C-alpha cells in the first residue's frame, strides 16, 4: 500500500521537530528554556473557566455549525467597540485560527491555485494549504529591512492566472513585523487591480510595542468584498488550548459557502465557545497589560542580541517573536547542538531554526526564531545562555 502524495509532501514542523532531542536533554537532567514555540505563560483570564463552570445544562449538545450565538454576539460587540462592524452572518466560529485559514484556502482556491505570502511565514501555513493542494508563492522579505514588504512591482511580477489571494499575518509570526499603513494600502491596490482575495491573519493584532498601532485590514475601505479576517483567542487571551478561532468577511456569498465546510465538520466544541465568549466580553484595555509584559521581554531579547557581534535583526514591533540572523552557517545544526551537546551549569535553550519558515530554497539557513514567552528573569537567563553558547559553538567550528 502507498500513502498519498499529499501527506508525504507535507512539511514537518520546524517548531516541533527537535522536541525528541529536547526530551532526551531533560532526561539527562538538563533544564531547557523553551524559546521555540509561541505558547504564552500568562494566566488565561479567570472568566474563561468561570463561564464554563456556570454553564447550566445536563447534556453537552452539538453546537450550531456556525458557532454558539453567545460567542458570535460577543465577537461582534468586541469588534464594534474597536470601531469595526460585522453582522451575524459575517462571522463563523472555527477550531482555532488554523481551521479558519484552511477554510479560507478551500473557499478561494481550486487545487493547483496559488496564494502569495510574505516569507518568512508561520510554517503551518504550508500545512493549511498543501493539505488542500494549494501552493504558496513567497514574497521574500529580509532581516536587513526589518522584514517589511518589497516594492509593489516586485510583488506584482509574482501574479499569474493561478494567483487567487494574498495571505499574511499582521503583526507577523515569525518576524514581529507590523505592516505600515502604506504597505496595507499597497496590498489593497494589488488585490483590487488583480482581483485577489486578502486573507489577513490578525491573531496578534493587539500586541504592538513602542506606541505603534497594528491596524486591521478591516479599517480600509473598498475591499469589503475580498477581505477575509482570521481571529483567535489563542494569543491575545493566552488560551491556545481552547482552539477557538473565527473567520469573518462581509462577502456574504463567501460566508454562505464556507458555512458548508462548518456543517461538514458539524461544530466547534460547545464549552470552549462559552468560555471564549467571556474572553471577548472583557474590556479592550485588557490587551494593554499583556502588551506591556511582552514589550519588556522583547527588550531583553533584542538588547542581548545586539551585544552579540555579527547578529542581524531589527527590533520586532509586535507579536512575541523575533527572527535573528546569527554569525553561523547552519542554524539547525546549532539548535541541535544546544540540546544534544551543550549546557551552561545544567541549563540550555531551545530555538526554532528559521529555514522552515521560508518557501525559497536556501533562505533562513543561518537564522532562528525566538519566542519571548517566558518571565523576565527566565528570558534574561535564557538569552545569557544563548550568548555564551554562540561563543562556544563558533570556537568549536
């Protein structure tokens, strides 16, 4: 028997592929600081569990395919308080932002079609699209320019008859880059001129540092029929395991057809939706506290990186990641060595090799993604270990 080309061709997660090596390190008694995965350590707001505990039903029934009305209403109100307006039939609840992105790919593309995407990009975008036979076409961005978009003509030359959409996260995972309003307007122009959908992944939107504002594509006029917004409770509310996301669009025909996909998987978990409704009902300024915590952690990471000769990176503007170009040849070998052969006083760090966040062969080979998701004192220690480890690694090479 033979497995499908679809499954064999899927990329292994660069974020999780070194987990077995990290597990072995822990069995040897080594403490591992996990900077490889975007799992926040900030406590999930208590209202999530309180709402679930207050749910009064003797039977946990199927939810509606489009989502629990209480959650849809909470999302609509949340966006209304933030200056954006959606109606009931313009919001669908999904199993995390992941399912929303898969549904967006299915709804906008036929097998063999293409979606433009700035690279480096969240590596699971590869999985969401390749599992439905859609191809990602990279728009290359560089560490030296803070991973901002290239000029319009560089993007336009990538468009052909198979191009159906532009997909991006803003603020960016893995780069922490926030698109400027000029970049957003450029995306809008390209989409209108070439009749493309815009798939805007905004799960980190409230995490913008140094007084910057991370604008939503929904704030721009003239793209209502082609904008698909993806949201989630995972990062903003530190509720990754709840697996509650949403897909939103004012294109009612699009949403009517995506509802078919929601019906095909029946529904999203009922209790988690009840908890998520409480999260979306929180004051908007809840995000201010979270942002301040991550900004302090960002500063620790960036200031340490800037002390290491040969490191190239711009200060990340949002989310809780940075991609740094290290003064080495092979970042994956370095990440493996950190776990397999190195420790500093019984401790080491786990990073994500950045090559897996690129679609273009050979790019990112000497880059890593660092997720600053640990408490300040732990981030200080982890970055101190990384700084020392780079010196040792270069001496042995």
